[in-house]
C-alpha cells in the first residue's frame, strides 16, 4: 500500500522548508508564523516526512539555535552532520548563530510580501 499523501498543511510546511537554501537554517517557529500554526505542528510535520524525501528537514531547528532531540537517538546526530556538511558551524553548547545562518521568509506562502522579514 502506498504511503498516505501529506495534508495540505504539511505540504505548505514542506514547501517553506524547501525555500531555505543550503548553508542556512530556519526555526520551527518561523515556519509556523508564516502559516498561522504552531512550532509543535511544524515539528510533527518534519517528523512525518517519509524516508528519501526531498524536503531539507535538517535546516529546521529550534528557536535557541539548537537541534531538537529525537526519540530515535540518531536523527539529531545525522542532522548536525548534514548541517556541518553545508558549512554551518556550531558553538560549544551545540548552537547555531541564527544571526549568521538564519533564514527568514520575505514572502508569505500566498505570495504576499512580509515586510517585517528580510533575507540576511
């Protein structure tokens, strides 16, 4: 049986995550604010991605600039490895400098301009 397609909400979340270029990150909360949802919902969407997805899930981190722990134990190690391979550096406490690597969205998903955000 083929996997169930993602909901329209999850597809929107994945589309936003795909906008984040290599070498940058965004937060669960930033994606959530674009769609009027919660950071937790974005986290659930990322966790629901099927293996082999083209969505760059590794570029979505928490608001502290950290990788959120995973229940499987290895996901956070893989996420850090993938981000480091893109040139993102972590400090001694495992944080990414959002001021340096953070990506903010200049357009809302409906195509309208979001004037409070600009690309770094």
